């Protein structure tokens, strides 16, 4: 009994389940694909497998999708007719497809009229915006999402020029504005755009490839569909553009289709880099690939068996079906129908289109919020399209691709996706076209062949191996700049020589080769001048420059007879004389009344003043001084004289031993006026400067190449087949003067230039990067010192200082150098005079009762003058001498002291040391007694001479 009840229950449940199956609502969905293409055929297979898998996993759902497929034939009109037929006759509530962006753009307008959502898994053109087309849902990533990854990859390899190759369709053209903006932001130059129509024949494509082959740029970015891409790469290989030196990058469209590409196509893409969204391998994906491959390859040609699994678009198509089925189930749209506007039997009557009741509900509520883990990863629509995530970068090697790195919006490039901290900003080594590990796009850098001044650049070939070796200051500076660039810059040096390995031209011609696209850059000691900047762009200067004149030095013996006057300037000589005379007058004023050596006839006293003034400059003063203030003044003056004497001696010795040479010519005008010959470096721009700026006649110019030729020409002189002067840039002038020492000197003004720089093509983005790197290198003083000292003696200026061009005159000592000493001695003299004159006036001022009232001031001054001319007998020498003279020679006391006591100049100079010592001792002994006596006694002691 119990068993019967159990069977009855089971039977009832089975009946209910069958009834539910029978009662499930059927939702018609259209599918528009290009079934003539491999992609369309693959997508159809994935769509039907997705439908089967979904309801196998969700058998209890109350809705069922039923698919109606139409073949667009890859044509826009075919896609439009198919969509119209599905909406009018099949009354579908949604359409999966169409396959191409151009087809989708046309179909969207009809779908919006019928309010039927269009779900496209392959229309990735950025011009199809879900914001502008509310009934368009992109279940794939927008093509513009890959732009940042592409730019990052290009910058990683340091490529500064890229040529985009794209098809002339909406799909191809719509990405170009995004690429252009990104290239400009990243300073990547686009010298040319290659646009290929889809209908192009092989000859047309080959002609375009030959045009690209003739260009300098070897980096190409390909953005086109698979059908056109196959033709392009096969023809590129035939044109030998898949060889060493080229680099090819393919965008998401070609990369997403890569797995199903046959081996013959892959053979023509060896070394290509591709970017595509990252798909994480899961157990469900691995199981699906096996089932799909078994179903898809059944009954297909042999080459289909090489396909390992569905492409990215196939996986997006699979996830699209699952997302739509989930959204329909959530919307509970079992009874949704079409609202007919009018009835017609025409298949192309747009006015007869009905309006789907389900469309608005799907858009508003369910599709935008549907989120699940699909075969392609996390399915999540953001603003009507699949959210961009990580991209993987692969390299085509053999019959497969090798993942060399990843890119994410958060971390940029990395070798590993999950160990970003270890592998950030790194990629695995790819194999480039031509089966080489050497990075494409080596810069062809032109270098000159110099015969002289090889410190800046030297080009030579090894005699045994014939290997090229390029070295020098300019080359080391370039390598230092490359070390600080944020990207690698592969290059090769190419000498600018002819078949005989001789220089093929001057520097202007070398730089012009950049414009002719024979060189990508020029690295040399090239001077930045205006006329060259019309066909090349220069970096910031890495070394100073300018043009200077070198002349022969001549012996200056004819001026040596007066060289003893040159250590001191004329104003200093005059100042010394004036201060000496002032000091002599001061000493005379202080000693006249108390020292017999400073008395006598007027002529003798004047002579004594001048003798004292100038003898102290050479011999110092060796006579005795009575007044202590005189001694104070003389001590200060002797100190000043000692310093002046030592300075004069040092300056004169320097002039006699060092400054004997003088430039033979100091002025360019003098050389030009006399019609003398001048020389210049043969291949430099200096010739133009001499003719255009300095106005030399071309017949007066002689070219030279080496320092030895410079030396010979200057030594011979203009009258003997040589030149009067050499004009060259400052770096070479320094080297020349350093080599030949004081024999030559750089004179005259410096004709400024912008310095030495590296040259690149006009508007090259490398100029900005290299210029910033030059600033970093030149600001690193230690690095610059190492590079400089490797090729030159020292970092200091080798050339003679231009301030020394005046030689003896420029070394003359001036008044300002000794101004402080003169001030000290003048102040000391004035102070002593004021003290002594104050004492004299205090003692000798006449009493009021001795002078009449009228003219009292004038008479007093006259009286003071008389007293000043008389001896001051209060000082001990006169007191002692007067007593001795009165006792022994009474007649002397009554005679005039000008006859009795005034010694001659000869007597003063030959006075015995014994008498001086005795007199000085007596003066010291009696000085205190004299000053201790009162004012009246001092006054009474003063008697007329």
C-alpha cells in the first residue's frame, strides 16, 4: 500500500514537471551573422551551445529562448534586411549581432524604432556608443579600451614614431581619433597613416607596402578585420617587411581571432606583437573548448582541426546568450507580444514594424544589472558595454603565440599578472621579425670623420677585424644621456664617408642627410646655428660654444725700458707723491721750532721737506726727531711705505718674468683693414660667419683641419703664406692654446652661438626626451667631471683669461687697493698737527695789553707767525746748545740762528751716530723737566732767535 502511494506521488511530480515544460514561455530572439566567414560560423556554434548549456543547467526556468538565425553575407544591406525580417515577420524581442560595426550602426536605427535591443559581441567600434543609442548593448569591450595598453607598450620599447595601418571602414576609421590623441599625449609621432580599403586588390596593397618600405619608420600598428589582415601580412612577408628591423603590433580585432588562424597565415606573422583582453583559463572553459572543438570540426576541412578552441568573440557570444536568458527570466515576460501599427505583406515596409513590449523592460531592469562569471571572465555591463579589465600581450612564435606580459589599468605593464610587485614595468624577451632578439628600429646615427681635434669625436676601423669604433667626448655624452632616458633607445653609428672612407662632406651636408631620411640623428660636435634649424631640430646644448680668434704672441721688449713704472697705476704714483709731500710738510711743521736739522735758509728748508718726503720711500728716515708727535707720524708713514714697497716689488717681478708677450693683433678690424689672411676649420660653419658677419673677403680665407696646420699657418704669418689669425669655436681654441702654451692666445670678442647639441628630424618627439636627459647629465657635476677629464686636461678653462689681454696695464696696482693706508697716515698727520698747533697757540697767543685794539686779530696772527719762525728754546736741545754756545762762543749767541745753527743737507746725511745717540739720550732725559715747568716760565724762556 505504501509502495502504491509512493509511485502515485512520483507519477504526479513527473506530470507536473512535464506540464511546466510544456507551459514554459517561448521568447523569440534573432541572430544576424556573416555565416560565410569563419568568425560568423564559429560564433553561431558558440551561441547554440550556450543556449543548450544554459537550459541544461537551469531546467526549471519558466522562459525559453528560441533562436532565428539570418545570414548577412558580410554586407550592410544584408544585415539590415535580415534584422528587418526578424523584427517584422519573426517578431523577435532581441537581436544578437550583427557581426560588424558598420552593419550594427545601420541596424540600430530600425531596432530603436521597434524598441528591440541589439546585443553585439563583435561590433567594437568606439563610434557606436550605448549612451547615444539606448537600444544598443555591447557585450564586448570597446576598441578604445585597448588604446592605453597599446601606447604603454610603444613607450616601453622607446618607439617615438609609429605608422598606423587600418582599413577604410567605420571600424578602422573610428579608432584613429583615440589613437591620435594618445600618441600626442605620449609624444609619439605619426609621420604617415596608411589607409587600405577592404576591396583593395593584392597589387594595391603591395603598392602601399612598398611606399611604407621606402619610409624611415619601421614600426607599424595594424587595426583591421581578419579577412583584410590576412592579405596584408602575407603580402608584407613577400615584400620582405617581416624581416629584421621591423616591428608589427596588431590590435584586439586581429588578436582576438588569432587562435582560429590557419598555419599558413601564422607563418607570415612571425614576430608580431598582439594585444587582446585577458581570459583566465578555468575548468568550465577548458571543458567547453573540448566540446566545441569536437562539434565545430566535425565534417570540416583538415586545416580546421588545427584550431585549438573558439576565439574571444566566440566566448563573448556564448556569454551574451547566458546574459540574455537570465535577463528574460528575471523580467517575467511570458505574455509579452508585439504591438502592431499596421498590417502589410511587404518585407521592407518600415512603417509596418511593431513595437516590442519586452524591449524597454530588458533595458531598464535586467540586462544592465546582470552579472555572472562567464567563460570570458566576469560579465558586468558598465554604461551599456562590457567593462574593460586586463589585457595580455603575446608574441607570435612558430605556430602558436607566447604570452610575454600583461597590462592592467591599475598597474600598467608587468611580466606576471599576479606578481606585479616583482615584475612591474617588465616584459619577457620577444622574438622579433627576422627571428632575432634585437629590438627593431635601431636609430641610424650619423657621425662625422674628423682629421683634427679628435677629443670630441673619433671614427676609426680596426685593422684586423674591420670593426667600426666611435669614441670621444660627444659620444660619451650621448651614452650618458641614453642611460637616464626612461626607455631604451637602440642605435648604430654610421660614419658619413664615401666608398674610400673619406669624409663625404661638411657638417651642414651631414645634418641635411637627416632631412633626406638617410640618418635618424646626428651625434657629433655640431654647433646649434639658425640656418641649420630649418631642416633639423636640435636638443638643448650639452657643451658651451662660440667663435673666438687665436693670434700669435710677440715679444714686448721694446716697452721694457719703462716697465718699472707699470707696477703702479698713474693715479697711485701721483697719490704717493702727494701724500709723501704732505707727510714731509707735517714733519717740518712739527720739527721746525725744535730741531736744528729743519732750520736754516728758506731754500734749505724746502729742500729738507722734499728730501725727507722721498728719501723715506727708499731709505727710510735715519736722522733724529725731537718731537714725539713727529716720531708717531714717521712710524705710521714707514709702515705704509713698507707695504707699498713690497707690493711694487712683487708686481714688477711678476711683469718681468711672466708678462713679456703681447698679442700680435688684438682687433678684427685691424686685420680686415690691412687685408691680411685669416684661417678657419675647413668643414665648420665659421666660414659663413667670417663672410656674412665679420665681412671678410672670401679670397682672404684659408681652410685648415688640424692643430698642426693651425700652428704652421700662424707661425708663418700672413705675409709668408700663412695667416694673421685663426677663427674657430671655443672648445677647439681651448685645445689648441693648451697644446702650444703661451705661444698663442685667444683675443678679441666672443661671437656667441647656442652651443653643441645633437640633431634629430624636424618635430621629432625624441628631442624633448633627450633634452631633458641632457639637463640631468649636465647638472650632475661628478659625472661631467669624469667625462671631461677623460679627454681633456681638467675641467678648468684651458684658454687664457681674457682679462689678461691688457697684460702689464691690467696688473697695475691702483689707489683703491691702498686707500685705507693713505687714510690712516693722513689722519695721523692731521691729528699730530692739531695737537702741536693747539699747544703752540696756547703758549704763544699775545696778551691783550701788548696789541693795539685796531687790527688786533691781524697783528696777533703776524705776531704768531714770527714766533712760529723762531726756535723753541724750551725744548732741551736748544736750551743745552744755547748754554754751551754762550759760554764757549759768545758771538754765536748774538748771531742769527740761520747762520749759526742750521746744518747743511750734506751735514745732516753724514751726522755721526755717536752725536745722535748722545743728543737723543739728552732729549729723553730733559723732556720731562721741560714739560713740567709752568706756562709762564716756558714763555719767559722763549727769546728771539
